C-alpha cells in the first residue's frame, strides 16, 4: 500500500495511504451488484405491471421508458460521488474515498472526468485498462484519476500529521465548514490557545470570542451559521480542521 503526501497551499503536509487495488475492485464489485440489483428490480416491475400492454405494444414508447429507468444505472457513480463527496455506496462500505492530489475536495468537473473515463477504464476493455493502470501507477490511479488529478485513499488508517494542535473526534463526525482548510497550523494553534484561555477564566470573555470569530471569518471567508454561538463556532472550527487534515 503506497503512501501519498499532500502539501497544501497552507504548507500543511498531509500523509495518507492510497487505496489498494483490492479495495478499489471490492468497492467496484459492490457497486456493480447494487446497480444490477436495481436493473433486475426495474425489469421485474416492468414485467409485473405488463407495461407493454399499457403502451399497446408501441416499441418506441417502451424503449423510451426503459432508457429513462436505466439512467440511475448509467449515472450511479457520478451522482453518488458528487452527493457523498467522493464516495459511492461501495466506497463507503470499503471505507475509501476520492480526493484531489492537491489536498482539496474533488469538484463536480473532476467527477465528470472520472465518470467519462470509465468508458476506457472499464466498459470498453472489460476492466483490463483500469486494472492495469492501477497496478502500474504509484498512487494506484486508473486513467480517470490521472486525467482528473485525483486519487482514491483509504480511510481505515488514521492520517499522520506533524502537529500537536488536533483534537479527537468521533468516526461519525460531519464537518460544517470546508473552507477551514485555508487556515494554517499556526492559525489553529492561536485559535485553540485563545479559546482555552477563555475557558480557564471564571467567566468566558465573550468580547475575545467575538473578535476571534470575526478574524476567522475574514481570513477564511467562512460565515458563522445562524443560531450558533461564537463558542460553538470556534469549537466547530477546531474539529473541522482536525477532520479535514485527517480524512483528505
């Protein structure tokens, strides 16, 4: 299992392990089973409802309906990777994820490129091209990954980062502010130290927390969610930074 290093624009070096060929093929197989199960269900319902009689045997009408019903099969990976930030159901089960090599979340355009290259990686060659590319590639990338500048990483092993500023978060934690990655290690250290200083006082210094909140927003472009206190906002920022530097 190869190790990849990402040096972000904030000079934060993040190390993670590339998903193995076995993990990627396992996720692909699970997704294929899910898609085939969907098609069998659709065709069974189609047969059970006897839609050919409903359409009076109109072949073009039947083909149009079938093509529409097949769209979830065709766009399965594109839609789910977009919605679940680099994961399909198979990838979630295998605990792997698509990320950008430069350390940022893959964009919709990246997912489109990966999806289009499936024609070469899997469909036109029965998976031989994609499998060969992953075996040869140092980062276990198929052609779609290389073209989009992405890689698939494993989330099973925790990422290591040379820092003492992070906090423990649960595996089920869901980040709120993706732009927190714009902060540096030093920024987070200052934020954490300032926040902890207010906690040791008998009364929290709300003025300091307010100024700290304003500074975070001005540097990152983040806007605090309505209904959230400054203290809750800062705690979320610290946890989100921890999440993104360990799971990207």
